[in-house]
C-alpha cells in the first residue's frame, strides 16, 4: 500500500506556473520521476508538473545529456549521475558508513530487514536498507521517502525532536497510510511521550497491514537526534520484545560511536 505521492513531498514547489526559477522547474521534473522506475514520457511529465510540453522536452533533453536523466525511447527516468552525487553527500555518507556494521549485526541477530533513516520535513528519507530474504516486500529503498508519522523509525526520531518539528508534522494532517495509522494529534503526541519513556518506537501495522517494526533514535555527540534505526518484519514472524532490545542496543552503540568522533 503506497501512500499518496503528494503526501511524501515536503515543502512542495507547486505547479509549473508557480515555479519561477529554472532550478524550481528542474526540481518539479525530477520529483515527478521520483517513484517511476520505468520512466515517463514528455506528455505525462508535462501533466504532472504543470510545465509546457516544449519546456519539458527541452529540459529533459538537457538533463539527459548531463546524465541526470536517462532516456529510453520516448521516456525518461532518473539517471545514474543523480545517484552518484547523492552518494557523496558528506553528512549522510559518514552516518551511513558508521551505521553499516550495526545494521549488519542487527539483521544477523533478528533475521529481519533493517533500516537507517533521517527526518526531512514531514518525511523520513532512508539512507540505507538491509533486506532479509524472509522480510515482507516493503516499498522502502535507499533514497526513498515515507511519511514520518506513520513509521516506527519516524516516530522514534520525532519523539526526541523539538516541539516545532512535531508541530509541523501535526499541522500536515497525519494522513492515514493504513487502517491502524495514528491520525489524531492527541493520540500522536501521547505516543511520542510513551516512546521517550521506553526509548523504543513501534509500528504496529500503522504503515502497512501485516507489517510491524521496532525502532530507536540515534544521537550525535551533542545529544541531538540525527537518525533512527529500525527492524521490520511480518507481524506473525517477529518477536517484538527481542527485536526492540536488539535495535535499542544497536542505536545506543551507534550513538556512542558518533559521539566519540570515530
């Protein structure tokens, strides 16, 4: 079950008519392709962005020449150069590298899929995903986004975020992703309080039916929450108590490593 794409875009730049700069129009084009692995043609890109077909045709051709997009017949999709640049973002690369051994240990210990994510606006962005062969076919992927309020990892980060950040999430409306998504402000804030008490967050089929997870926050040297670690699996195959203990231990270990400067 995929959430509505528009709910995954934080700080939207609006339609093509509202995007006044070349950079803003380029971002509209790139975001229209965010979830399209097979590509889109010029007409569909124009419809989704609100840009004219001639503008889309010109921009897409130029971005393809720069390897930002790839052209396959009459369709375009995100290109390898965009991936290469994203991998070189220094803050996220160092965090991902530091987390890798902890994530590997978590997957081995639990037998389930492990995620590392950071908060970006009202969504979490997954920096790394280690999948288990027995895990549910989740739509999460490295570089992918998911509404923070409906995920264990997002709630783990939000529980230790400042009030303004939480207010932004609540103001976004807490859209329902699945039948059990917490979608009222009072219940949501109460859940964040419970997470702070126990140090672990749960997703109890709140983002996808049949799927649960345990997550814990990761902190920098100054005590600021910078990321979250989570373990996800089928509701009838995962021991949440054992998983919660393992993910909290891993998150504490990663936090200590980040705090030591190594």
